């Protein structure tokens, strides 16, 4: 089965190709093709995953191109990490495909939407199957393309197209770092293929390459991860990316593509382990981003923005785990987050679909009207907050354990505080959306335009708040089940089976993946649980029981509140620092080109023309003409052109042939002389 | 075989001269027939080409002016044959594109076929005099194409193009003569002078190199000799623009490959840093200036300048990877830039009658298929992996990294700017609400004939991007031989 892993990627590609070439001929605009393909792809992935559990790993590659003297390969590899990723990607993608049946129904670009979903699924699977950095980079850019196209799905709105462009460009900044990292890596190791690289790594670290170069490679590759996984300071694109349809946010901007950066670091973990200084930076960036994004999530009013900052924060958690030296912690949290965050996004989609608003302050009291949505959301929220035995608790525990053992207490406590903030903001969102009294939008209201659906344009109609059909409920229930139980595979109750399996099998593929050997700690579990409970309690006190007045807190912390509300003014800072200076510089370059560079050319031409006229001598040979060819050319050319425009060119073509013969003769004469 | 390939268009133009000028159908038909036949012949050559074989293939050699050592010498290696195929393809597509020309159809196609002879001759000539004749032959028809069928400022643009390139090529001629007299061999044969050039005194090598450099630099064009290009493109008819960007710019780069590197290796080494720096200036500066443009054609023209910078960087680094990357960029750009000029110059312009970016907008909703084709072109041009642009740029940068580390990093940063101006343009032209440029509501979408031009280019761009191995294999041996030669020269030549 594992040798057929490429089929998992090929099926969505096939679906994409069919949808591109036969858009009109397909029933239901091709959605069923995409769903069938990704369902089949999920089955293949499951088969591959089951084999990786048994320890199967392999890689197959074919020559892709020979640049002069070096050949680059294209292929695929399967191991434990890829097995997990395959299942996560195809499962979440399948759920999103199903959810979109209802959510995107009647959209003006329904067919385009499903076509790009197929392309995305293919590219994401290609990314996790790739067996070398060049191939990884190819798919890395392709998922970015799909992200761009889907963020800009409703491109009529300028805000949406701007968000799409911003996402592409900000991630591109990181990607260039990654590209340079790949060049540097190839320069020292002469291979980009994972297996060959891990085999060479001991000899490289043994002294052929100084540790600063290795650290530089690792950090440059990490720059790509910072962009794709929206880590500080390149996180600014992800909140804006919420302009895309909500199921896309769930798939691309929560569960899979944004986790690609985490996957990259996990995949290249031997390299990072051999450059320990880089791990420190990864932990630092991850820990800081986790905390930083969580603080912004505290004050967001848009339900999708809360989840977006929460995603940034959780991705930071994964990097904290990886940077603390634990491959398993990062990839485990990647898996559980994919489930609970996709669930939360789809649940928010269900709310948005029912209410036609994304503003938390216009919701409230939905638990009675949207029971399935509410309860699945609550499972997702509790899972993310870290309440045992739900999935998020176990993976968060693994991350905190790694940070605890890494000898960086500040980062550990930062992680704990983040856990508290996480529990607080998700409690806040839960309460505002689902409990209390129904506010404006939650009551039946007249609706002209669907805010997240410019595609729906019809007459005004009275809209009753109600839950969607099975197309909404089924994905929510499946993901809720996973968000609740998926963590048990890594639970300390059963002796951390996920951790042991992952470490053993990864070490089998590369000796450099040496296990982290973290002894379990009841202290860490207790602290994490207390943080989660504390956050929920605080949230309930403010928004549920209203014992603490929200207004009083805001008034007391007004400057801080403003700072958070404006996302630390980073968008404004970047707009000044990068966007405006770039545009201004381009205008300057344009002006220099027009007035200085071209101005000099025109001045020279004018000067030449003056000389040509005053000399008035047309009897020079071709070689002499070279001396003041500029001036002569002006005169001769303008004469020719004037005649050509009034007479027939045909005549001149004969003249041309004659002139060429004459020119050759002239050369001959000069040469003889 | 090569003679037939080169002079068949000339025969075609003579036949066209004998046809009545009113019969547009017949004129277009004959021109299309000849350009299509050219493509077939070039593909026939490809089929009979042996990539691994040393030396030139399909060589033909006759004395021309024996007393001066001038011969009619033709031959190709993998690189020049690839460029011949590209030339034949783009000329055919340009001929089809130019069906929309209704004035002086006869003259137009006569010139187009004459131009084809010139371009093919440049890539196949192995004698300096022959090379120079073809080089000049390209200049004249293009001058008329711009000057007669061009836009409102065609006079200025055509003259500027003509004088600029003429000045460059005359200086090149001086270089050729210096090489001829300096070697003392009494021959204009390129291959014979390759040996001789290496034994010239380094002083003379430098001067000859500079003379050739100026000739080629104008054609590529290399900063600061590039300002004729945007003017020429903006005014040229689309068919002319496609050839100008797709083929004519490659002539300059080809000159470095065929003449400067093998014949003057020491001087090339000495100037390598300068060449690479100018290449990176092309990339970064070209991208910034492209961002500032309002006219779509000007923007695409500056993006051509930017992309040709990669070719210069790869040629200057002189590693096998960078050289093959540079050749690949030439081929890839030879497909992408004609597609872009075709889209903005014909498909968009003939419907909206504007090329000003801010006047366009919402074209996704007004001409859906054409807009998707343009989006494809934009992503190809900005170097999206999976399409041909990425492969060449990646190979060039990777290959140049060990030689010019800082410059490669600077060029890579330029890629952000490249992406920025492309996407910004895309946002303003394709996205947004539909406006009323060119009429209210939907515009006529891309026509069947226009698809006939766009689809082959798109298919090749995709093929070269997805599976580049056969293309590289086609010219890798030529690259390795050249690199060997340069390396030997730098080892042996201890001036």
C-alpha cells in the first residue's frame, strides 16, 4: 500500500484536471468529482497510515532534470510523519468538501471553488509526500497559490483581493529566505534529498561545515516556516486571509497549509538538531508568537478573527514544542489542532450561515437554535482550552513537557500563561455566541446581502435562524469526535503510545532523529490543567456570571486595550515601513529610468543629429559611419521612414537587399585596405 | 538542411511579393504556410539531432569570399537548435496573431518572413561575416514593422530602436575586425577564431570583449542600454512585440554564449563580476521600474528586462548549472513573454482599447476565459513552480550561488518585488467590480484563433515547468563542453 501513496495525491489532481477541462459538461458543476476523489484519497491515505503504524517506510525517486552536471530528483517518501499528515489532510479536506456543499450552495463561483479545492488537496499531499527540498518548495508555492485564489474567491470586494495579495506577498518574503536556505544547503551538502542528506549529516557536522553555516541554513529554512505558518513577525497575513469562505479558512488557514511550516521543521528535524542554536530561535519565536497572538485574540469581535489569532497562537505552540527539541510534541499538536480548529471554524461557518454576521456582539443565545453546532463547538473549545481527556490537553501537555525539560523556564511559563489566555478567549467567544440573550442578528432579521456571501444576491427576505442539514452536521460531528478522542493515542494513561511509535519509526528512517526521552511530569499536567480551568473560570466570571464588569476592566486598562485592539499597530507599521517605501522607491526608479537613463539617451541622440546635420556629409563608408553612426542614422532613418509611409515598402525591400550587398562590399573593401 | 530552414522564408517573401496585395486571405495563407513549414523543418532537425555528439551538427560550409577567409558556414549545437525551434514557433504564432492587421498586409508578411530568415541565420551562422549580415538583416524588417504598423509614437520608437541597435552592432563589427586582424589567421570562421581568441594578448581580448559586449548589451538589453525596449514594445504591433521579446532579446544573450565565453574566456572571467552585477541590476531595477508603470505593455517590457537579468547572471557565473539555467530562462522567457505581449497587446487591447492598468478592472467577470489565460501568464512570469519560469530561475540562482553569493541573495530578494508588481497588476486588471471600459457588460471572450496562439504557448510553459528533463538533456552536452573549454582556458592561460 505504501508504494501506492502517490495515488492519494494523484486522485485530487485528476479531479482538478477534469474540472478544468470540462467545467460545463459536469453535473452539479463537478463538486461530486472533487468529493469522490478526496474520499478515495482518504481511503488510500488510511491504508498507507496503517502500514506506517507497522513501521513501513520507503522512498522512491525519479530524475526530474539535469542542470548541466547535477541531477535533481522528484519522488515521494512515506514514514510515520507523512502517514499522519496524509490522514489529517485528506480527512479534513473531505469534511470541508462535504461542508461546502451546503455552505457554498448557490455561490456564483461554485465550480471554481471546488476546482481549486482539488488543486489544493493535491498540492498539500504533494508537499507531505515530497522526498526532497526542491519538490517540497514546488508544492509549498502551489498551496500558496491556492490560498491566494481562495482568499480572493469574492474578488469583487477590494478588501478581499487585497487580503489575497497580502497573503501571497508576506509568505513570499519567508519563501525567499527558504529558497536561499536551499541554495546554501545545496552548496554545502550537494544534495537536497532528505535521505541522502541525513546520511551525510554526521560527516558535515564532524567539521566539514562550520556550525554557523548549518545554523544559517536551518534559520533560513525556518524563515519559510515563519511565513507559511504565520509566526511573528510575518503573521499579519493570516487574520486578513479570513476574507475567504469559512470552509477554506478551516482547511487552508487552520488545519493544513498553515501547518506546513511546522511540517517543514519536523521533516528537516535532523538538520535542526545538528544546529542547536536554531532550535533556540524556533522555541523563542514559537513561544512569543503563541503568547502574542493569544493577547490579540482576547479583544477580537469577529468570530473568525478570534479563531485566526488562535490559530497563530496554536502554531506558535507547535514551534515551541519543536524548538524545545521534541519532534513528537510539535507534530502531535499539529494533528490535534487540525481537528479541533477545523471543527471550530466549520462551527463558526454554521453560525455565520445561519446568522449572516461574524460579529460576536450580534450573536448570543444560539444554543437553543443551533444545538449540534453549539455542542460540537463546545467540544472543540474545551479541547483547545486543554481540558482532559479531550485531544488538546494531551498534545498541549506534550508541548509544555518539552518546554519544561528544555531548561528554558521563561518559555515554559509563557506557554502556561498562553494556555490560560487561550481558555479565557475561547470561553468568551463561546459565551458571546451561544449563551446569554440573543442579540440583534440572532433574532430573525431582514437580510439583503449575505456578508460572507456576496454571491447570494436576491431580493430581501425574512431569515429565520436555523441549523443546516446533514451537510453541515456530519462534518461537525466527525471532527468533534476526533477533537475529543484523537489525543488519547498520546495519553499518559496508556503510556504515550503515539510518542513512542513516532520516535521509534522516525529514528529508523534517520539515525539523526534521536528521541527526546522526556520523562512524564505530573507537575506539568497539573499546571496546564489549572491554567485551563483558571482561564475558563475567568471567562465565565466576566461573560457568564458577569461578576467582573467587562466595561470596568476595559476602562481600567484603556491603553493596553487600544494596543491589543489595533493588533500592536503592526499593520500600520508595515504599511509605512515596507509597502509605502517600496511603492515610493518604484516611482523613484521609474522616474530615474525615464528622465536620467533615457534622458541621457535622447540627449545623445539629439547631439548626434546636430552633428549629422551640420556635417551634411552622406558619402561616408559604412565603417566611417560607425564613428558618427548615431547622427547619420537619425537623418537616414527619418528620410527612409517618411518615404516608406508615403510609398510602397516593396520598393524598399529590393533596395534593402541591394544595400546589404553594398554593405558587404564595403566591408570587403575596408578589409583589403 | 539548415540552408533550407533559413532561406525558405526568403523564398516565401519572394512569393508574397508576386501576389496581389488586395487578396489578404491568400497573403495570410501563404505566410502561415511558410512559417508552419519552418516549424516542421525545425522539428525534423530536432528529431535528427544527436544530443551527445561532440561539435556542431548539420554543418554546411562553402567558400564565399575566399580571399578574405569569409565562408558560408552553418551549424548548430543543442542551444542554437533549441533557439531555432523557438524562433520558428514564435514566428508562426506571430503570423497568426497578425491576421488582425488589415493595412498593407502584403508588406507586413514580406517583412515578417524576412525577419525570420535573419533570426534563424543569427542562431545558425558559424562565420562572423555571415553572423553580422544576419544580425543586421534582423534590424531592418523590425524597424519597418514598428515604424509602419506601430502606435502613435512609432516614428520615435522605431528610430530609437534602429539607431541604438545599429550603433551597438557597428561597434560589434569593429570587434569582429579586431579579432580578424588580431588573430592573423585570415579567417572569419567562428570555430577557428575560438582557438585564436584565447591566444590573443589579454589587453586585446579586453578591447574585443568590450566591443562585443556593447553590441550584445544593447540587444539583451543590459542596464543602462535598455530604454529603447519599452518604447519599441509600446509602439510595436503585437506580432512584432512577440518576436522582439521572444527572440530578438535572445540574440544578445546568444552572442555571449556563442562568441564571448568560448572565444574570449579570460576577458569574460575578468568581466564576470561586472556582468553578474549588471544582470542583478536588471533583475531588481527592472522589477522596481515595472512596478511604477501604468501602461501594461511597458510593464511587461520591463519585466522582460528583469528576466533577461537572470540570463546574464547565469552566463557570468559560468558553472554548468548556471549556464544551463541561463539557457533554460532564454527558452522559457521566449515562451512566456510572447504570451504576455499577445494577451495585453491583442486580446485585451482589441476589446478594451486601453492598456492603462487603472482604466481596466474586473476582467475576470467580463471575459472569463481570457482572464484565466492572463492569470496563467502572470503566474508563469512571476516564477510560480510548476511553470517554466521557475525552473530556469531556480537553476540559474542555484548554479550562481557558489560564485556570486551576495548577488544571488540580492536577486532572490528581487523576486518579492516581481511577485508584488504582478499581483498588484492582477488585482487592478482582473479582480474588482466590472467597469465599462470597452462597452457595458460582458466583452467578447478570447476567440478560437486567439486560443490557437495562446494554448501552444501555455502547454509548452506547463510542460517545461513540470518535466524539464528532456529540454535540459537537449542542450546539457553543449553546456558542459563550453564550460570545459572555459575552464581549460582559465587553467592554461597564465597571462
